[in-house]
C-alpha cells in the first residue's frame, strides 16, 4: 500500500515521468533483454522495433501514475493487459525482472532528480500495480484450469488440417495431442502459441476464427512479408505438426446485450469477427457484416459469410474492394465511407472493428465524425494497443 506521502510524490513526479516515458521504456527494454535474455522470447521483437510495445508500456505507466488515487478509472486498460499477459503465460518472477529494470531505467533517464524518496515511491507504485496484475492474472489462470477442457501453462496441440482461404491466408485446425476436450472460448478471443523456429523460441497470438466446438481450434494466418512466424506456418507447417499453446484469452468480445451488431473488418482482421458473427446470429441479433479487402484474390471466408446470409435474414453483408480485379463484383469499390456506415449501421448498433492500422485510424475518425458514442465502439489491435488519433 502506498503511503499518502508516496501518493503525493507520484502525483507530483508523474508529469516528468510522462514527459520522458518513451525514453524510459526505450532504455528499459534493451537493459532487460541484455540482463535477462530469457524474457526476450516472450516479446514479439517486431513490436519492439516498430516501437508499439514500448509506447504501450509507457502509456500504461503514465495512465497509472496519473490515476494513482483513482485506480478504478483504469478498469478496461487493466483488463486488456491482464488478458494479453495471460495469453502469453506471464508469471510473477517476471514481474521482479521488469520491476528491477524499469525502476533502473527511470533512474538512468531522470538521473539525480530521482531522490531516495522518489525512488521508494515509484518502487512502491510499481509493486502496487504489479500485485494488482499478478492477482488478476492468477485468478484467470485458475479459472481456465478449472474449465472443462481448460488448462494452465502450455498444452501440446497438433495440426489436424490446413486449408487455403485466400492468396494470403491459410487456416490451421489444432487438436490436443492428449485427445482430451478443448475448453470453449468467448468469440473474439485469441490463442497464444509458442514455437521453436531454427533454435529460437517465439510467441505469437492468433485469433480463433471458428466457433468453439470442444474438439478443435481454428486459426487463420496471413502471410506477412518478412514475418517470421506467419511464413513459417505457411511454408513449413503441415498436418501432424505439434505446437505449444496457452489457453485462449482476450477481451474483444460481444457486449452482453441484444442490440444490433456491426462487424467492420479489413483483411485478416476478419478472423475474430467470424465466431462473433456465429454467436450474434445464434442469439438472434441483427448483424451487419462489413468487410473490406483489396479484391477477390485476398478475400477470405466469402463463401461462409455468403451462405450464412442466405440462411439468416437478420444478417446483412457488404463487401468493399479497394482494388477490384476484372470480374469482381463487390457491393462497393474504394474504401469504407461515412455514407456506407450511415446507410448500414443501425443507430443503436454496437460497432466492432479490426484491420490494419490505417484502416483503424480511418474508421475511428469516421465514427468520431459521425458522433457515435464511445460506449458503442470496440476494437482490437493485432499487436499492442496504439493511439488511433
Ligand atoms: C490479439 C492478436 C490476435 C491476432 N490474430 C491474428 C490472426 O487471426 N491472424 C493473423 O494472421 N495474425 C494475427 N495476429 C498477428 C500475429 O500475432 C503476428 O503478429 C503476425 O502473424 C506477424 O507475425 P510474424 O512472426 O509473421 O511477423 P514478425 O516477425 O513479427 O514481423 C512483423 C512485421 O515486422 C517486420 N519486422 C520484423 N522484425 C523487424 C525488425 N527488426 N525491424 C523492422 N521490421 C521488422 C516484418 O518484416 C513484418 O513485416 C494477431 C495478433 C494479436 C496481438
Ligand atoms: C506492472 C507491470 C506491467 C505493465 C504495466 C505492463 C503493461 C503492458 C501493456 C500496456 C501491454 C500492451 C497490452 C496491449 O495493448 O495489448 C503489455 C503487453 C505485454 N506485456 Fe506487459 N506489463 C507489465 C509487466 C509485464 C511482465 C512482468 C512481462 C513479462 C516479462 C510482460 C510481458 C508482456 C508481453 C510479452 C506483452 C505483449 C507484447 C507484444 O505484443 O509485443 N509484461 N504489457
């Protein structure tokens, strides 16, 4: 527990830390990876180089310090971090490592400004947040272990089928090597995978792209140019391949209500929307499925969505192609526009969106311009949360 004096110190020094937050995290990560090379494998190094993970951590530290006397304000952000950590099996001893290196990085960047009192206050603040996350994560680990077909830590899954979905997306069906049941997940959640590729251990998240069925999980992976894991999966993973997986996690899920649902996706961002679509239809909700792709060559799952639309009068689907091929017949050509959104999105609908970052920025701006209330909007990033403004 922080003392009132420590709370006052955190509030007084938070603006200085905020000002230097990105420098602090850019000192922190190399320091941690050099001192504790074993934690390197849990982080996606592309997110380090692009700066998205250091920024996400810096933003979290700043948001936390600014709300030190009102932690309830952090609710959704904390849940997102907890889910991401759980999907990658983050453990308490790793908090020791992060704490040591983060506090040292603060000291290195701010120098003599960090008096012993300030250092002690930030140490206490770090551990207050760390303990909150550790407790919430432990609760999740236990809950998943107790579910039918659930587990804790890694479980060996085997690829039992793979299928071409588009020129760039391939699906993989995974079943437990132990032949036991597989826990149900909430549509929209993702799996954490740990792979050994040419001697290096790497971890990645993949959304579950088909409804839960107790026996297999499906992931659908886009080949990223220059991407380590996606190319490995596409080029070297066939039926029979085994991989370590952590239990599904994630908070990009349907809000529990009966409102209409708009699922607005681009490219491989479609993956979590597919089980969400199944679930919303099963609940009898009105669904508007808007999908943007370059053209038919890279448009995955079209047959599936088309056939659902013929079976369910409450599903409206709209395809938008920015670079249609000769013979392509999308509903619209170009990009998603405010007119398309206004035409199809019911005024009371919840809107879920996901796609490449430029698409996310564009959609976020449109929704803001259309004055859609923030509580009606949810989105996911295929990486650490980034600012959309
Ligand atoms: C919650 C969540 C759900 C996801 N769901 C899906 C999904 O359903 N389907 C899917 O396909 N993906 C999904 N992803 C993304 C997935 O986790 C991977 O990030 C993606 O497959 C790319 O991984 P990779 O190893 O192939 O590429 P990486 O090796 O991570 O590289 C990514 C990009 O960064 C570039 N890069 C790598 N290293 C460097 C460097 N040092 N300097 C500069 N550039 C570099 C690469 O060239 C490449 O373009 C999801 C991610 C999250 C967080
Ligand atoms: C108080 C301590 C911590 C805070 C405030 C914190 C904060 C965050 C935040 C904000 C994210 C991004 C979430 C998202 O938007 O998806 C994240 C992701 C992550 N965190 Fe933590 N974290 C802490 C401790 C740890 C520890 C101890 C580890 C393990 C070494 C860890 C490993 C990770 C990993 C691997 C990711 C995903 C990174 C990626 O996608 O590249 N974190 N954390």
